[in-house]
C-alpha cells in the first residue's frame, strides 16, 4: 500500500503534487497546516480499494452491565417515593401543623394522611385542621373512615329538595374545571322549570376559560326556555341581575 506525504506552501500547490504523483482519483487521508505551509497525506485509489476488500468488519464489544440487586432497587424505589411526596408538599407550600405539641411530619400516619388528602384535592388548611383533631390510637383505615365522616358532617344536605326550589334566591355552583358544574346547573334548572315554569329563572356563567362552556349552557337554556348570560365580574353580574 502506497501512502505518501506532500508538503507545499499552500493547499492548492500540495494538491497539485498529489495529483501528479498519484493521479486525479487519489484519496486524501489527512490535511493539516504546518510551519511554512500545508501537509497532505494521500494514497492511490487502487490501494484503498485493495485495503478495503481485505479489511475485517469491526464488531463492537457487548457492553458489560452489572446485574442489579433486587434489594438495592427496592430501597431506591422507596427513597424516590418518599422524596417525591416530600417535594410535592414543599412545592405546594404545605406542611402539616403540630398536633398535640408533636410535629405531624414526625408522625408517619398523619404525614401519609396529609399527603392523601392534599392529593385528593382538599386544601392544606382543611387537611391540617382535620388531622389536628384526629383521635390518638387510630390505624390508617380507621383514620380514613373518621376523616370521611367528619367531611360528610360539614356538608349541609337538604332533606327535601322542594324547599330549595320554593324559597327561590340565587344558587352559585363553584368548583374546578370538569367537575360537572354546568351539567348540575342544567339539572337544577330543569327541576325548577317543571315546578314553577321558566319565567322567573335565569342562568349566569362566569366560565370564560373552558372552550365551549358558555355555548353548552346556552343550549341547555334554549331547551328549557330560559335566558343565559355570561358575566366576567361583580359589576357585570349586578347589571344582568337588575335586568
């Protein structure tokens, strides 16, 4: 195999020497600047073809991966879950309040119940208030049953829905997007229309965030024969109500 080095004052002159010595199909292997000029290392095309035909195919060695230990993976997974729960509470600016002089973060049961309630959508303040009153000695199932009972006791429920529609007034449905406020509004409106007719009923919506929310309520209003208004603030609401 013929490999030669060519040195000249510039690249053009060095390439001229390459072509003169090895022909127009010579293969340049390297090209670098040196003191006083340019250096090119080249070889004939025929020599390269011969070398390629006899070269062995390179096979990359298989990477050696150490087999994981199940115990180590379990410990790591547990640590990651604990870190995730802690970060979620810190990012939300939440931390359980002391209970009977003991910080709840040192109580595994109250700490897990706090994370459960916050994850379910309850506010940090409500979660802290309930956990501060949690009786001592409860296990997790008993504590969850107690929390559900306490929450249910705080939600007023009418024994007879006729009282709701007979007394009249303003009913406001408040909650996050997607929980069914619009559908519930339509159901309440339909029951009122069945009892008292559509003349003294109007539907107002402040939902300007969800796409199509106003149009959905307007369709319900058209079916029931009641007006539907979109309001954006208290002043607009008062104006619509006076009408």
